[in-house]
């Protein structure tokens, strides 16, 4: 046990209100610590002195009650700020008796608070009189209220105007229902997409023209690839046919070197040259088509 815990439990230790373990720890610490031992002795002597005084009968000093009352007068105990806080409770009738005595004493001695109370009482009386007085409703009150709230006067309007107002209110209600954060995000995405299309292609038709030209280029490239594949397949087929014929007509003897006849070589060279010419022609056509598309895009016209 340390000194702080001993000081916290010293009163219970003196009264014998602690358990045996805590009492043993307090006794051990009291024997070991000189400061706590002196503190324990002082507290025990003070408690014994107070107990002896409480057992002795002491005569009441003369004038004690009057001095207490004079020292606790209402004017000194209650300030004007505290008086203001109690005014509402006073008029509501929920102020307690001891507080009411101090409240009444301050009211009798403070001129400022008396004027404040008088003004509040007059205001309350005026409110009661106004409440009891019957006042006729002006004929134009309804029109003024409608004009102040809606901004228009519904009286004297035709059926078309009333229907128009009802339709406007209904559309406003639908707009409030459907205009959600999700709809706002979708509108933002659509506007951003439109701005991107306009800045990149100039218009939707320009985007369509660009897409058509790109598709045409892809088709031409695919056609060229097919032509090349066809030429390669045809050449391979001729070579296989030649080898098969050689095996059949030469008695099954496979030559060490597979010679290709001169005619076949010429045909292959012709096919390669034709394929090369066809590729060059397709490339020139694609370049011409792309140049035409770009020219029409710059002019803002759709190519024919």
C-alpha cells in the first residue's frame, strides 16, 4: 500500500469499516511510513476531540439566532441576475417556499426588480385583455394571405388559370420525386459524353462518319488477309499435288531433293506478283479513302 491509498482509506480505517486484509495493509504501512503515522495520529486526536465536544453540553450563545438571520437576509443572498431567473417560475407558480421567501425579500428591497416585475405584470394583463377581446376578420384577409404565400390571388381567376396552377404544382411534385441524386449523376454522365463527342468529332454525324471509315478500313484489312491466306493455301496445295504425282509416277522413289518444276515456279511467282499488286492496290485504295474521310471531316460534310 502506498501513501495515497492510505490517506484515502484513513477515515474508514479509523471507523473500522475496512476488511481484515485492508486493515492489516494500513497497519503495516503506518508502521513503515513516518509521515503517514504522524497523519494518522493527528486525525485520531482530532476525531477524539470532536467526539468529546459533541458529548459535552454547551450553552447556546446569546443572539446566535439573530446573527444567523441577519447574515442570511434575502437581499444579500439573492442577486438581481438570480431574481431574473426566478421570475418565470414565479409566474408559473412552481417556485418553492424557501426560494419564494428569498425572492420576496429581494423584491421588497430592490427598486429595479420591482419595476421589472411591474412591467411584466402589465404586459400579461394586456395579453389577457387582447385575448378576451373579439376582433372582426377583415374581408381582404384571405386574399392577403394567399398573395403573401403563393404570390397570386386565386379569386377572380378563370378555370384555365386554376388548371394551369394545378398542373404547375403537379409537375413540380413530379420533378421533386424524379430528380434524385442518381438522376443527377446520369445527367452529368450524358452531358460529359455529349461534350466529348462534340469536342472530338464535331457532331454525332461526324462520329458516325469516323466509325464508318474505321469499319471500312478494318474490312479491307480483313479482305487482304483472306487473299493472302488463299494464295498461300493454293501454293501449298500445288506443292502437295506435285509431290504426290512424283511419288506415284516415279515408282515410289522419293527424290532426295524435291525439285519444283519450272512451270510451277513460274506460276508461284505470278501468284506472288499478283498478290503483291493486289495488296498495293488495296493499300492505295485505303489511303485514298482515309484521306477523303479526313478531308470531309475538316469540311464538316459526310463523304459519299
